[in-house]
C-alpha cells in the first residue's frame, strides 16, 4: 500500500509533464493535422539554452523565461520555414521533415554542448515531503510542476475560450476557408499555434531535466509518453491531454515500479497500441466521418 | 545475314521482366565481384554494409512508396532478424548460413505481420508514432532479454582461401541481388499495383475489390522480411547481435537513405545505401579529428539536414531528379531531331508520356 501511494504520487507529477508535452502535440495537430515529432528535440534545445545561461550565472527564473521565449521563437520559425512548404502535401512528408529536424537538433546539441549528460537544477527543493513522520514520493518541486502545468492549461483554456485571438485560432483550426473569408489571417494563427505548442514543450523540457540528466536525446522517451497521452486524450482537446497525461503517468509509474524500469517504454507502447486498436480517436472523442 | 539477325535477337535485352531483371542481376553480380576482388579487405566490409543497407532501404521504400505507410521502426525489425539469427547460431552452431538467414527473415516477417495488423488500422501519423515508439523500446527490451548490452556473439567462418571481409561482402551482395530481383519483379506485379491503389485512395481500392487491410499487412510483412535479412547480415558483419547496433538513429538512417535515394525506387535504395554508409566516412576524412564532439555529431546532423532539404526541395530524391533530367534531355533531343514539329506540340504532354515510360523501368 505504501509503495502504491508512492507510485501514484510520482505518476501524478510525471503525468503532468506528459500532459504538457501532449498539449503541445494537440495544439499543433488541431490546426495543421501534423504530429510534431520534433517537439522533444525542440524542448531539448530550449532547455540546453537555459542550462547555458545558468552556467553564465544568470538566475533560474530569468533562464526559465528565456527558455520559454526561445520555445515561442523556435516554434514560429519551424512553422514558417519547414512546415509551411509541405502543407497540403501527403502527411508522410510532414512526418519525415519533423523526424529529420529532430535528429538534426539532437546532433546540433551534441556538437555544441557535448554528449555527456549534465545536471540541471530545480527551482524548489527535491526532498520528499514528510507526512506523519514518513517520506512520501512528492517534493516541493513536484508540487510546483503540478501547479505550473495546471496554470498553463488554465491560461490556454482562457485564451481559447475568452479572447479574440483564441477565437481566431479556433476558427482557423476548424474551418480555415471560412475563417479566411471572414478576415482571419489563418497563416499567422498557425504560426502562433506552433509557437504556443513549442512553448508548452519547452516547459515540459525544463521540468523533466532535473529528474534525468540533460543530454541530446533525453526527451525521446518523454515525447513518446506525451504522444501516447495525446492519443489517449483524443488529440483534439487540451483537456483530453491533461487526462491522457495523468493516465499515462500513472500507468508508466505502476509498470516501472512493479515490473522494472526496462518495461516502462514497452508499457507505453502496449497502451498506445491497445488504445489505437480499440478507440483510435481517443477516449474523449465523438464519432468522426472519413471523407471520401 | 539471317545468322546475324538471330545473333542480334539473342543479344537483345530480353523483354520478359523476370529475364530482364535476372540478366541485369547477373551483370551487376559480375561487376560487384570485380569491384570486390580489386579493392582491399577493409573496403569489402564497407561494400557489405552498403549491400545490407540497400536491402533494408529497398524494403522500407517498397512499403512507403507502395502502400504509403511510413515506418520509423525498421531498425527494430532489423534487430528482430539479428537476434533471431544470433540465437539460432548460439544454440545450433552447425546450422548452415542460408538456413540462419531464412530463419531471420521468417522471424522478422512474423514480427512485421503483428505490427502490420496494428498498422493496417492506423492512419499515417499514428503509424509513424507507434513505430517510433517501437524503435525506442526495442533496444531496451533487447538489453533486458538477451544478455544486457553484451549481446550474443555471432561467428562467420569463410572458406580457407578467402579473406573474411571478402566473404562477408559476397554473402551480403548475393542476398542483395536476390532481394532486388524479387522486388523488381514484385514492382511489375498485380500485388504492387494493389499497394499503390491502396495508397492513392483506400475507398476506391476497396470498391475495386482490393482488401485494404490485407494489402497493408502484406506490404508490412514483405518490408519487415527485408529488414530482418539486413539485420542478420548486420549482426554477422559486426560479429554479434548487440542492442547498440539498433538505436533510433538506425531507423532514421533507413528513412534518410530512402528519402535521399527517392521514395519507392529500387535504384534509389542503392543510392541511399551508398550515401548512408559513405557520408560518415567522407565526413570523417574531411573533419580529421575523430575525438571532437563536432566530428561525432556531424554525420547525424548532415542526415537530418538532408532529409529535410530533400523533402522540401527535391521530393523525388536522387532517382527522381535523374529521371526528370533524362526526360528533359530526351525531350530536347527529340525536339532537335524534328525541328518543324517542335513548336506545335505542347511540351508538357510529351514529357508526361516519357516520364511514365521511364518510371516503369526504375
């Protein structure tokens, strides 16, 4: 029982990180029908930027902000330069471009910062809370992660529901032609979507790094977990990615805890395949017609 | 006169696809043998690597170019072939090489079939995600089940008079030629046409009586079988099946080779294999400081950049660009030959016809 509680707690905190990754994937999928497999690589780059700033004795919060801004810029640039040319082509082309970009970014990071893992600080203590005199697998940093991701989700929700920009973004995602006729600059909205999505990824990158060391491919498996979370949540709704993230976080925590960490990836893969076979459009989706 | 004509008929390039492909394979085999004996033993290990990459890339290219399914996990299928071969050899050291390779092909085909059943239900990006997950998970599982990262040793005993890498190259080249003849024939068959029918429009294909799911699974099995053979050859070349041989970057390298050579083209798979093997070697020579982090990461950076640039700028890859070049040249020659007609015919129409004709051959 004690173990179970610990696994549950660590599942919740890592689930929130997967939810942030899933949110990044969902934002892009909704507007451009592209799964951005380069997202992990982009988050890795922004986290390395933060790490480089920290080495030059910049404060944590300044580095944190710079990493998020770098995510915005990187996302916008990627959409403009790499994704727009393949828009309207076969979806396979966009996937190949994203994968090519991913390994390019990983090699770039390896060339600049070296392949050996480096530590990354957490802004809050990583010592377990004590409940009734015994340590539980939940730290102040975990609490911060949970709150930060919830805040991110809340801001996104407010943005989409209650602001004019959010309305424009939703319009260009769901009916680009009509939106264009109504005077929405659809292309600009797509760029903004990519920027916000990459920023969500960058946030996840900053939160993962203190637990595992920072290395060029440290986000690879996180991306897969985030992808699984997005699929479980249905790829369409930001709220779905939150639930999906929690489901995956808990599932992986239990699998890793009870079966051994070698099976974490396999567990995610199995869950992914099962969800795709049983409910290909996720747990929270309506029935969709396929266009002839 | 009649004798001369008969001789001419005999020497003419055969019109039956199978005969033509076999004749081509014999010529290519002779050329490869000539190349192999005229270069060093070390260069022969590079030739063997090119041959096994050509097999894997050709298999992947038939899948993506055929049914339009993109797999980012073919490195994992190569691992299946490699570990199957190594396990078999570990427990039965006297099994002939050909049997071992066939077992590797069979094991990978079964794995590909299982994956194909899942793949047949998944649209493009979903499939890419699942296979990407597989490529990441496979090395971890291999480590867990097969003697951690030490892996399983594989031996190769060449005949007494042959140097080991020469022998390896001959085996790999023979496998590659056999696979290429089979795939070249497949491309001219009803099966492959049903592949492309499924790729272009699943609903139209199923209305025409093609079972979409069965076709996609078949394509996956075929492609996985090629990957399994390549994986077994890689294990033989590296004297063991170890998880370090099959990282995610291997799968991406296969995609790179396919994209650079030209998706769906067999000749393109050869171009791709040559570049995938030799670009790192050339870069090493250029940078000339093996310990620096730049040198360690340069090949991967170049592959990533090439994938992106080729898709954005030359979507047909090398083979597509060559074909277009040949078509343009032919059109010029034809127009130069008939100056009176040139202005009246629309160049676009003529180009399309020649393009279709030349695509048949590639």
